[in-house]
C-alpha cells in the first residue's frame, strides 16, 4: 500500500503535518510527490476514458434523435394512407426510442458530472503537487545547508583541537629546554665551587705545613 489509499486522502491531507511526523522529511516528500504524480496520471486516464464514453453516448443520442424523427414521419405517413395500425406500430417504436434516448441522456448527465469532478480533482492535485515540489526544494536546500555547516564546524573543531595540542607540545618542549639549561647551569656551578673550595683547602694546608716546618727547624 502506498502513502495514500485514495485520491481524496491526498487532496485532503496536510503536507506540513505529514512532514512534521516523518523521521526523514526529504524521503517522505519524495514519496508524497511520487504518489501524487502516479495518482495524477490515473485521474487523467480516467478522465480521458470518461470523455470517450461521453462522445459515444452523444453519438447514440444523435442517432436516436434521427430515429425518432424517422418513426414520427412514418407514423404520419401511415395515417395519411389510412393505416392506423402501422401508425400505431410506428409510434410504439418511437416510444421505445424515446425511452432509450432518456436513458442515454441520464447516463450522459452522470458522465458529465464525473468528468467535471475528475477535472476539479486534477486541478486540486496539481496545486498540491506544486506545493509539495516547492517544499521539496526547501527541505533539500535546508538539509544541504545544515550538512555543510556541520562539516565546517567539525573541521573548525578539529583544527582548534589540533592547534591547541600543537601549542601545548611546543610549550612543553620549551619548558623542557629551559629546565635542561637550568640543570646544566646548576651542575656547572657546583663543580666550580667544589674546585675552588679544594684549592682554598690546599692553600690552608700548605700554609699550615710551612709554618710547622719553620717551627720544627727553629728548635
């Protein structure tokens, strides 16, 4: 079963309501348009058939009208020849043609009503179809716009995240370099201090040794 079971469902339906309830509005509007186009083809086909039937009925009515006149003339001719029996038969035949003609006329009126209704339905469906196609363009455009914006935002977010990460990496490397330099300077300063301390210690010991030598020599 399609989206709509009958033509009147399409004509009376509210496209906005259908789209609001749809999980995928773009898919729904495509289905609606397809259903409308298929229904429009069917309605036009039925209208063409009805018009063909109307023409056939009209031909039968025209033929019956000629036949009526013919039986009327025959009845008059029979009476003019004093053949009332033939005139009666001619009028009976005429009466049967009249009944058939009345039936055809009623059928013709019904066909006219059907054709009028079908033509009205075609106009209404065409209006609905135009509206649906306009909404389809709007929905497709909005979806593309949103998708493009989403892609741009994702790229921007990826760029920002990547850029921030690179910045942090650079900062950490700079700090590592600074710490290494500090450690290098600190290590160098301790070494020199130790050497100078050793030199000073040697001088003290040397001086004490010289003084001790002099003291011993003097004794």
